C-alpha cells in the first residue's frame, strides 16, 4: 500500500544528527507515514549505525555525494507516496507536527508546498534563520521571512500564528505534493545546495500553485550543520544561485536592469567585507559572479526552468528589504511588510 506521506531525510556524514534527532521523528510519526533516510555516500558509519539501531527505517544508498538538490532528486525517484517531506537531519520535530500540514493540503489541492513554523533548536523562543514562519522575496531577489530579516531573528510571541501564503517554504522541513514535485522537474541540480527551494517554490507559483506556512505545526532546527556560516563555498553558492534564480524566473524586461543592479549591490557587499578584513567574502562573491556568467554563456541548459508563467506570486515584497533593513533600520518583518502579511 502506498504511504500517504514519506518523510525523507538526506544524510551526509551525519550520524551525530541522526542520533540526536531521528528519535523525535519516530516518536511523533503519524498514521500512513513512511520514514526514509537517503544517504549521500557518507564516509562515516551513518548507514551501519542506522541499520543496527533502526532496522525498520528504509535506507536509500546514493552512489556519491550529489549535494542537497540532486541528492533529493535521485532519492525521490525511489519513493512512492502522495506527499514528500524533505526534512533536514538536524531538525527536532514535535508532537502532531505533520498532521496539521497534511490535513491542510488534503483540504486544499491548490497548495503545492507547505512548511511548519521553524524555530531555533538552541534558543527555542526565537525563530530560526532557515524559514522562520514562512519565506518572502523582495523585488531584487533577496530572501527574508516572517520572523527573520537577514541575520536578525525575532522572538516568537504568536505574531505569525496564522496560516498564510508565502513565497517560499524552507528546505529544512518542506512538505510537497509528490506528483507535482516531479512534474516541475524537482530541485535544480545545478544549484547543488542553497536557495534551490526558493527557486522551486517560485516555479511552483508560476505554475499556479500556492505555497503556505502552517504554524499549527512547529519544529526546531539547528542549522549550518553541513556548511557553517562564513564558509567560502556557502557564500559562493548563495550569491551565484540567487542570480541564477532571478535569471530563470523573472520576465526579460525585469532582468535587463535587475541583474546589473544586483551585480552593483553584490560588489558593494564584497568591498565592504574586504575593508572589514573578510577577504573570503570578497573572493567568494567575485567567484559567484564569474560562475553566474559561465552559467549564462555555457551551462544554462543544465538547469530546470518554469513550466508555466501564468500563476500569480504571493509573498513578493515590491520594495527593497536591503533599503528597509540597512538604511531605514527596520529589523522586524512587520515593520517592513506590515502586520497583516
């Protein structure tokens, strides 16, 4: 019998996270749920530990480390369910975390993807960087979230406890219609990791589906487990992938001025980092721009493009979150977008 939902955890050398967080996923399993660990060719003893301690958990062995995007695409080819949950290995789930989201999606077939409220594992009063209470995007492609603007994370005081349409759902705990996942082409494998879920949700909205946050569900995320903040590769991927995402999904008349303007803003950020003694950021942003130009000239055929551009976008901020946050000093999501968003 096909499971209603398959929770798929992508693992790479993450035995520590599996030890710490897999018990909560098993403890709070719901009816019709299958638990799968897809291993990205780990070199630690993750798989042996799983097979010894969790023989009932299905393990998919991938032949090499495909990264986040291709790792999930390859694994999900082998998973048959109505809904997929892409769950990070460093997420602690809570009682009844999954059922409210599945019930919401079952009642509303137009919802293609959803996420729970995501808070910090190490400070459970605060929203967590990777998704908070649902992701937004500004007019220049900068992502932020209800409860998180750049590096500032708000305290959860119930201010975002409404089920709401958002621009993107976090890849840390992403619930998606399985058939739609494959119809849209899955995650863009060229991204490897970082911002692939934003690109995926953008394509989903253009195809006419909604992305929502369901705060009746709550999880706690450690974050930065595979690539820590400040890692050169992480900075490169974030800047390069963000530009590629804009090039793929924006209409041409927006691209002709937004890409050059983003190059300028990125350059300002790079030089600021260099003057502050952070040469690694300067180097990574320069490499990201070169990587983006290489994608434009030679490698764009390896990416997944929208299958439709008819859908309307929700969770789209028409202003500049950079201006609002760094120039006007607005730290809270509600100060930038408004309390009703």
